[in-house]
């Protein structure tokens, strides 16, 4: 990626507070115009990283470049970025208009142009009819729009959003997801959002960086994070996954087999994996990629569709069913005691009764479903 | 469980003692002083309540008006210096971590728990002609003279027994009255508002002027009133640190009750001091109403 297209470059950045390392040698590039999400559990360092982009924290080591300029000595008020705070931080003693106009005072924008720009920013967030309101007469969602307009009116190179949806109620949060993504598309500014909510990140962002305990785990598109997680943490954090420990038994360019005591069987991959034979590894299988079949007492196991016999199939008993409307989650106890999760879409209005508690079942999956994880 | 607001017996039982206390030790004495203020001396120890306003009229003599004017000016200067000194202190305290906050608050409170007389005499020891400051300056003077500079003879600074000393003493004594309400107001302030202001391009001074001061206005107003009122009625500090010309109202009142043995005039002066106080309370209440709900949520 050439420097011209990169708006933010984070180079080997660490942040330490005494003995605690909040951000640990993170390297990251964000292309211009992208909707980027920093995703991770609380305390993973994502907010610290965002605050370093804004200039409220300085890296202990490493450098941050915004649009090619080293930010090491640049204070927050001189950076070409603006932030939407988690608490919105709308100035309570100013009207909506004054809030949005506040930042323009420091940009040498002529008084005559200020009005037009403020009203245009308010129109972008559909608040132009409330310009004279005071923040205490507004709902949380409206205050957030003020915070958005106040940041966007400055035409920053990057808009930083700190948990933008966390304080909204569920319905509004859904609506704001689409609206934020649309707004980003419209204004064309690079958005960097911090969130602990994986659904939020996957739904809105073009790319996400997953962080854990200060370290960057993986940077990828939402679908790649889900389908090709780089490690156990990402596989487990994004969505649900069944994880099994095993040893790599066959390692060929076009297929591989992992023997897993935990599963009580062998897992076949219809593609090559990178690893050395005999190594201890983890295999993840997503619940929706497993097929449930009825199991008769004494009957032979069903043959796997595209795997050698004896692979990618295991026996269990239905223990729990969570009916979620669009799908049902089945908790299955394997013969060796391990529990496994399988989800089935409720395709027909009648087939929910197909499997019930204590049913004996087979679990079967394709050779392209499992993912091999080395750490 | 019963609703205590509904239960009148409980309400009366809890309020009875404070009401009695308040009546005996506040309302009754105040009524007596007020009665004295409209009375006349008829003997060395007897006062007749005649309903005269001559004591109040006497307060409008040039000498008394000068003392009152001086008192108001001294108290105002004290209050403003306190504000200027306390604001950065209070602001810095809000940015300290929790452990430091406790210690800083303790340091602010510490002089409060020390006897006023001891503190005032300590201040005299620091400021008198042969005190810490002047001997320090004398030493410095001597050192500079040793380096061959033309210094002349050392003249100790006249730090004590003037209005300067009174203001220094009043500021010293009343600083906690200013720091605490300011700290309370600033500490409540959402720190992300300050960050938002910086983020939007404002410098630190702009942020203080446009965001912090307006939002801390109720705390600043409270600090001004809480500092001004005791400073106006201060007795010991001006009495010990001031010169003969630096009388404040409280000293004048004390003289009437003691040396002059003119209780009716002393009582009238006491009530005038109270009226001035009430006027400032009224101004604050008026300003608060005019300011609307600024800073409130």
C-alpha cells in the first residue's frame, strides 16, 4: 500500500502505564476513506489506541503518522482528526448551533461561512430543525448527532468514534448502525470506531482490527475474521465456535487430518494447512456449519460427504435447545462428555420439532468447514 | 415501612430539638441584639429600649462609613485574590489521581484545624521586621553586597501593620473557603468536555475561558459568597495584622461592646453588617436566577 492512500499509519506503538502495558507494539495501516473498527474486550487497549490517535495519550514507544505527518509532537488541538466521545461530551451551556460552530472558531473560517457550514453539518445528521435547542432538551440519540455534526463540520481527515452506539437503546442502535455507515459513505471521511460489540463492528466496518491484552490479533474484513480467524482468540471472540485440541496427523498440500481426543474422532480438511505433522493444534468449527442427523441405536455412522470414512462425523445427545426465532441453538453432549454447539436455521415453520431433548444425533460437517488454529 | 413524610409525629420528634436549640441560641439572642440596636444607654449598664433609630443614624457618620467601606474593599480584594489563587489549585486537584486527591484535600484542610490565633501569630513571625522574609532578604542583600554591588543599607520591608498585611492574612485564612467549592464544582465537570474542546481545536486557555469557567460558574459564585462573607466580618486577622488605620467592622463592633460600652451602637453596627451580608446573598440569588440553568443538567 503506498503512502498516498494510507491516512493512518501506526508503527510499533506501545503504551505503558507503570508496569501495565495497555498497547503492545501495534502496527497498523488504515487506508483513506475506510470505515475501520478497533474491536476487542474491555481493557484490550483499543480505547487507548484511539486516544493516542486523538492525541490525548502519547505513545511510550513507536510513532503514529496521520496523512504522512508524524504526530509525536502534535497536540490534540492541532491534529487533523476529530472525535465523537462515548458520553458525547456535548457542551451543556451552548445551543446545538453553538456546539457545532465551536470548532470552526479555531479554523479561521469567516463568520459569514460559519452559518452555512454549521447548518449543512446539522442537515447531514438531520438536526437542522433543532439548531436553537439546548442539549438538556434532547434525547441521547439527538445529542450523539450533535457530537457527530460538531466533529464533521471541521472536515477532519479522520473521524474517531469511541463506542458510538453503546449508550443508545437496542432499537436505536440498530438504526444508527446503518445511518453511520451511510453517513460515512456520504462524507467520504475515514472513520475509526472503537467497539467491544462484534456485531456492531462486523455490520458497519469495512475492516476490523481485533485486539486482546494490548496486542493486535488480526486485521481483516468482517467475513475474513469470521471464516479465517488467525488464532483461537479471534475465532472465539467473533461469533461462537467449537474448539477442539488435536494433533496434525496428515499434512498434505491438498488435504490434512487432525486427530482429536477431545472430539473423539478425526477432523478432515479438504485443503492444505500450514503446520508440521505431530504438532498440537486447535480446530474450530462454527455451529452453523454442522449438520444434525437422527441416530438410530446400533446403526452405522453416516458417511461424510466429502471426507474419508470416519472423519468429520461424531455421535452425541441433545441436551439443551435455545429457540431464537430465526434459528435454534442445540447444545449436544458428545459420547466422551465434551459439549458442542450446533445451530440450525428454522427454515420451515414446522420443523422446529425435528430434534428434541435427549434425541440421539449424529453431527456431520464438510471438509471445508473446520479451521486450523495454531495459537 | 411507614412514610416518614406522612408520619407527622416522627417529623415533629426529630425536628423539635433543633428548633428549640435554634430558638434559644439564635433567634432569642438576635432579637435581643436587635432590641438593643433601637435602645439608648441610660446608665453604665442599663439600656432602655426606646425605639430610636439614632444608633443607625450614627453609623452613617464619615468615620464609620470609612471603616465599612474599607471592610468591603478589603473583603472584596481578599475574595478576588482567593479566586485567582484557588482556581488553578482546584483545577489541578481535579486532575490528580484518587490517592493524591485525598492528600491534597488534607493539605488544604490542615490550616483549618489549627487555631486561628496560632496561625496569625505564625504569620506575624514570618512578616515582622526581624521575621523570616526580612531576614532572608537581609541575608540576600548582604550576599549581593559581598559580590561588590552597590547596595546601600538594608531597609526591612514594611510587611506588617498595614492593609497589605490584613489582605495577606485574610487570603491565607479564607483560601480553603474558595478552594473547596471550586474543587467541588470542577471535579463534577465531565472531563471529556475538556477533551472535546481541545479536540475541536481550542487551546488550553480558550478551553478554560469558554468551557471550564462557564460550567463552573455556580461553584465560582458559591466560592465568592462563602469567602466574602466571613472575610467581611473578620475580627482577629485585621485586629492583629492591621495598623491603627486598618480597622474593619468587626473590630469597631467589638470596641462598642467593650471599651466604649455603647451596646446599642454596637448592636446597630452588627445588624448593618448582617444587612450587607444579606444584600450580597440577594445579589447572588438574583444572578443565579438570571443565569438560568447554566451548568446544570
